[in-house]
C-alpha cells in the first residue's frame, strides 16, 4: 500500500440535521458527510455516535480532523448521530436509538447513496460501548427497541472501538458500578450493581460475544493517538473490516464544504437542512475552536 502526503485540501459535502427517529417524544438527528463530488455508486458507510460518559453528546465532535472528515476524504460516506442521554432514559434506550440509526441508513440507502451491505461503526469509550453492542447484538429482539425504521436489519459489518467498556460487572478505573448517583455508570442503569446486576450484564459486550459477530478492531488508550492520526491506518483497517479492497490511496487533508444545492440533482429529500458555511479541518484547531466553527454559519 502506498500513501503519499497531499497539501491541497479535499472538498467534502455534508447534510446536517436529518431526523432519523423519535423516542419518548425526543427527536433524534444525524449528519451525513460524503466525498465531493459524490460518486454515482453506493458508498461504504461508517457511523460515529459521539458520546461521553453516556450523559453528554455533540454531533460536531465527529468533525475532528481524524474523524469523519478524514474518512469521507478517502471514499466513505459517514454519519454522526445523536442518541438519548442517560439522564433522559436509562439503558437500553441508547442502544435502541443506535440500532435505529443503522435501520434508517438501510431504509434510506438508495436516496442517500448508502451501501446497505457495507456499514461499519466506530467509537471510543461510551461511543465504543454502543459500537460493540451494535456488532454483537444484531437483530436481537430484546434490544432492538422501537425508535424507528422497523422492518430493516440493525446488523453492521465492521466495528472499530477504542477504550470501550466490555464488562460492567468487572469495574476498574473510572468505570465504577457501585458509586452513588449520578456517577456515569450508575446513572446509565438507574442504580448500582447491587440493584441493576442483570441490566449491567445485558449491557456488557462480553455477554454477547458469539461466532457470528462481524470483524472487530479493538484498541486501548495507550494506542489511541497514533491509531487515530496515522495517515491511512484507520482507512485501511476500515476497508479491510468491511471486506473491501483498497490497495492504495493518497492522504488527503479534508475541508468540508456545505452547500445549499442538493447532492442528488432532481431528487427532493424532505427534512434536510442545507447550509452554506465552510469548516476547515486542521490538526492545529483546538476542540473548543472546532465546536465554535461547527456552530458558525457563513452568508453567501
């Protein structure tokens, strides 16, 4: 595999604020990010559910330079989606919503240029926990929920996680299962391990390990930065996990161009917010600045 640097920014196009479901009266949204121009064939798709401690989330977090923009610059369609937080609903609500994301992508594969046979999911920490469960509990009735797009499979073909909890019955570090509320873990389950043992077991990816699981890539915290920022390591792994051939590519620095004109000429897609501002991705932009820029709009 050959990888060469490229200084010219690569344009991308995104659609933001698409409602994929509603649960308990809470509307749930996702953002889609694509290569530009969009190829005339379905794209392998990677989903990120930006989530911290199950109680804080922002879809804009997926717009970090090594996140969805990097993947879209190298040929993926990507989705960044919100789910209900633990203070809004206890587990398994978060997994119900995550499965609804995958079902929505399949239900809308044709108009949004999604390849329904090649959907992967990645995430770290709480997001990685949901990614693991998506990979291990496909079409499991007890955990499917009714957040939206019934009749479609929630199965994914690849999972990539970083520092993701695997067993809530074996605490360690920050993962404490008997702390008083509102500790992130006990808030997720609405009680301590003494009160919610079986629910914690159900939420543990280790409980659901099976021979039919899709391809997994697991990374721990000491590998996090080189794993994310290596030029092509992520893309290469994701293509392999999804069973796709990608022998070589040029490393591209993403610049996201969000436009008002539809990605799909002649096709009206209702409920999509078309915006006309520009987000320039750079490793030198701080997290706070990324949030600020992600929220800014720019007039034509």
